[in-house]
């Protein structure tokens, strides 16, 4: 059955490429014999579209066929050059692209497993009851994870049918009779499987790889070691997928590109109106923009220039998608800061490889530029630039916005008592904690030293105070490692909002004043600004 499906698609792909080749010859030069040949190719393509696959492709084939038939019936005239460059090229691009990609779905075992649930992340722990296991579960819950512990194959199998977790963490000594190895294939088809073990030998690691494990951790295990593993490499990309914005006026094509990319674990946002692009970039924070070159009202070149004029958006890679095959035009667009050109019809493999590789590279380079090297949070200067933009947007849209200035209590004492490496670990733990507990739309920054700043768009001062107080109570429960023993750490925070501040400078000053108040009143507390102060 799979061979028939592949053969069927191969015939369709061949027909699509031939339609594209002959069609673009007709675009540049009208010739009745070429038009007749193109018409036969379109009719032939229709025969390769069965009822189950009909959808948009069959509709577009009919449209293109009727257009060609209409032109061929006009014996005493021929379509004008604008008609061919606009109407014919438009329909050619849609038909050939749909034929290349529509209904070509990946097999389930080829798909990247992503997060299947929204909200708090769930982890399943497969390990026998012990103090170490209970402590790990407690610490993970402080970071915002929902933890379910079990050590019976039937319970784990049942749990996997009820909800898909972020990962399954399985303790094992790699005894061949361990039931986890029987369940490994099922787990790996749903979510990442990570092993933790007191064994570190090569044979154990080999067994883990053969079982399909995505990670191998030591035992006993600290919560932050697991969190770091979940945020690193391929696992990190599954938790925070690459984000691609698709700007395409044809909804059917935008859906098609999005479907292909989503099958490879990419998060997509589709836009058909160029006017909404700038705000959507700020909210969605794409790692790449995939844009049609020819759109009504505002073409891709114009829209790319608008994006490049924005200081914060200038570095986002932009790839053009177009039926444009003239090299001179393509080269001209590259001089405007466009990062690449994909000519329609684009094969699914080319789309995926080009988009994912460029998006990954941009995400990595951006992290070097805008993030603090120790914590991975936004650095001071980029926080300020983003804050200014968010304040302007909140005022324009009449939405709430709050700012939090947060400081670790008695941080010098930590360095003096446990050493600077322990102090650095506390900073990193706080960064991990904030990233896990706050929304992706919130901006988190290491403001300087042991001070952090958090911007919460769309959040009132009252809600921010409740959120931060809950975080304060959870953070103090996290065990911080220091000199072969653990300790607890607290923080203080000051809050301001646009309800009391007129601009960015005032917002920062009010939050800073409130942080000073929290410190002055004994630390380990939250203070919010009010007009009555």
C-alpha cells in the first residue's frame, strides 16, 4: 500500500514540475501549441487526483483548465502580457505547489513528538519509592512541573493513554527483565524517554541508546540536571519549538506550508494581511519569516523593507517564496537584506531543510547577542529595548502591563559562605525557575548582578503581585547546592505598572523604589507601587 501511494505521488510530482516548466514558457511568450500542451498536462494531473485527495488541488486544476480553454477559444486574439504574468502565473504557482505537497503526510514514526498538553508540564517518573525519588518529585514541582510517580508497567501504560507528558524519566539498573524496556518503544512514540541510573559504563549507555532513549542521567539526580537536559539540543527544541511566520495571501498555500513544517516539529503562524505582520512578529517572536514575494496591496519586497526598518526586527531571517524565476530579480531582492529565495513549486524536503537550518542558526546567533551568558536570559540592553516597544504597544492597545524588579536576598553572604560557583548556581537556578513558571510572552532579564527584571504584558499590577508572591513561596523550597550540602534561598521584588507610570523611565523607577521598600521591610516579600505612597 505504501509503494502504491509513493508511486502515485511520484506521478503527481512529475506532472507538477512539467506544468510549471511549460507554463512559465507560456508566461514569457504566448504560443497556442504550448497552451494546448499545458492544457493536456493539467487534465492529466487531474486524473492523478482521486476523490479522497481532491480538496483544493482539484479546484485549482479546474480553474487553470478553464482559463486555458477560454484563451484557446479566442482564435482572433491572445491573452495580453499582464494577463499572463498576473493571472496565468498566479494559477500555475498554486496548482504546481499544491500538486507537489498536498496530502503528502509523514508516517507517524517519522514525526517529531512535541508537547501534547498546554499549561503546566507533566513528567512521569518510573522509579521505586525512596527518599531520593520523593525529593526529586518535590523539587520538580517547585519548578512548575506536575509529577506522577509510578513503578508498575500497567499504571504507566494507562497513564500514557490518559495524557502525554513532557518526558518519562525512568530509573533502571539495566536489568534485562526491567519492564521499562518492554514499554520503551511505546513511550518513544509519544514523548522523550530519559534513563537515570547509578551505572555509567558503556554497556549501560549502549542499552539506553538501543531502547531509544533521548537522554542518560546519573543517580541520584538533582531537579536542575533534568531541567537542563530537557532544555538542551533536540529535547529543548521540542519543548520550545522553532517558530516560523508564514506571510502568504493564498490561505490554501499558507496552510500547506504550515502543515509540512508542523510535521517536523515547527510552530507556525500564518498571516494573509501584511498590515498585521509587525505586531505579530513582536508577539510570536519568529525564528524565521517565510514570505510570498507577490502579494496584492503590499508586495513582499515592500514588506521586507518595512521589517528591516525596525531596529529590533532587523536580524530576523526572511525567505521569499515565489514563482519568480528570473535570476536578476532574485539577486536584486538579496541586496535588500533578504536571506534566501525558494522558487515555487518547492519540494517539501527543500522547504523543511532550508527553513529549519536557517531558523536554528538564527536562534543560536540571537542567543549569543541578546542573552546573558550565565543565565541565558535577556541582557540589560535588550530588555530595555523590548520594554520600550511593549510599553508603546500596551498604550496603543489600552492593555495592562506590569514590570517586576527582583533581587536575591543576602547574595553576598552566599558567595562568602559557599563560594562564587554556588552563587552562580543560584543565579542559574532562579533563571531556570522563572523560565519554567512564567509565560513565553513574558520577558525575563538578568538586569545586573543578582538583580532580575520581568515584563508581563497584558497583566495587571494586582495579578502580577499574586503571581510573584506564589513564585516567591515556591522558590524558597528549592534546594540550592553548596559545598556538599544544600541551602534555601529567598528573593524580594518590587512591582509597578502602566496604571501608575506614564513611560518606561517612570515604570522602572517605581519598580526599583518598591524593591528598595521590600528590602527595607525585611526581605523575602513583594511590594507593589500605588498612588497613595
